[in-house]
């Protein structure tokens, strides 16, 4: 872990509970808003910095997709990855009640319920990936194998 910040998010506490090594970053004192800006502020390759998107399927089930910050989710590929006829982005007003997270601070770790999670296959090109630590201004970096100890997920091609 970096010594930059003493602040711990719930995601960091969960990773600590599982004794998972991770790095954490804070960009709280910057003007970074978009994922690409966050990657830039952190001095990281935007292909290894992932955003967490929540979708709802035709079946009304929610799904989590993690994709590189500079890419877009392909809704058809995403639906195929979770065996749904179609998926659409969860409405913003439904995000907090469904996940416990707000837009911009959504992490696949620590959601209110465990949803089927798919990470874009490009994550396999990196030893570690960076994603939200569950609060705007905070990110964690860990290897996908360690993430699998906390949440089940699969890899699939889900980007445009």
C-alpha cells in the first residue's frame, strides 16, 4: 500500500480482511473527473484503469461490467456474456439503492448484493488492474487473481 493516504474505504477494509495485497491511490485533491483524467493524474496507462458499470438485463437482473476507462461498453456483447437477450445501463437513480455506491465511486467489491461480474478480457494483458476503491477520489490496484478471492467474475470481450 502507498503511504500517501491514511484514509480507508470499505473496499480497502474488505481487501485487508482477505489479506490481499493492493496499492491504493488518492486523487481527491485534483480536478480529475473522467476515468481517463484519473489515469492521467495517477500516471497510469488508461488501458489498465477500469471503470465499473452496472447494467440491468431483460430478466431484470443486475450485472456488473468492468472496462478500461477510455473504452465503451458494447451492450450486445455484454448481454451475450451474461446470457441475456439485452442489457441496458442501470438508471442513475437506481444505482445507490441497488449497489450502495454513487456514480463515480462504484466498485465491484462491497456492493449490497453480489451481482454477476464480467471484466473485459483486456485486463488479462496486465499483471494488475486499477479500479474504484468505492469512493470518489480513491482507487485500488491489485491482480485479477486476488480480486477473484473476493468476488467471482469472468473475462469476456465486452467493449466496442
